[in-house]
């Protein structure tokens, strides 16, 4: 698929992914939640939730297990068509568990994006583990 569609939209969607990663590093729940559409869907390793509020609650529960979370993203593909887009984003994480153990899972998100009121948001994210595991 590579990268297709208007460059300004591609840049905006990359910025969305980078804002998501930045909010994880800063543990900023409001900024992180703002990257999602109100009616978004998130499938995190078999835990599927719908709606921004439910997504935020799942994230807060997951983050409670990690005093530190580093989250890095690398776009793999992106296809923009009008006000919707699909893409793949590879992730690498550095997670410190509450017992001090460090884990480094590598995965990818299969994403669907939507542009609403001029802003790109996550409409659907489905996480696939590529290497490692979450404890």
C-alpha cells in the first residue's frame, strides 16, 4: 500500500500518531484521549471496547501496571481517501513493571482514521503483537 493521498493529510495523520506517543510518554490521559473519535473502537490484544470514554478507561487500567512507559511509533503504510484513511503503524515500547522489570514489546496497529471538523482522529485501532509479550 505504501503512502498515498494528499501530503497534508499524510503529515496530519503522522502528527496524530506522534501526539498519541507523546501523550503516552507524558501519561497525559486528556491529550491521549483527544486522539480518538467519540465513537472509536480499540482492540487491544483481545480486549475490544467502543467509545472514547471506554477506550480511556482501558488505557488507564493498562497504564496503572507500568510506572514508566516509553512508546515509539513508525508508520508502515497509509492510504488517504477523502475524509477517511487506513494504515499500519509499527510500535516499540519500553515498559517498566511495578516490580521494576523492563519489557520491550514490539507490535503494530492496523488503523482506520477519520477527519472530523478538520482534525484527523483514530476511528479504529487493532493491536497485533509481533515480538515479546505484555505481562
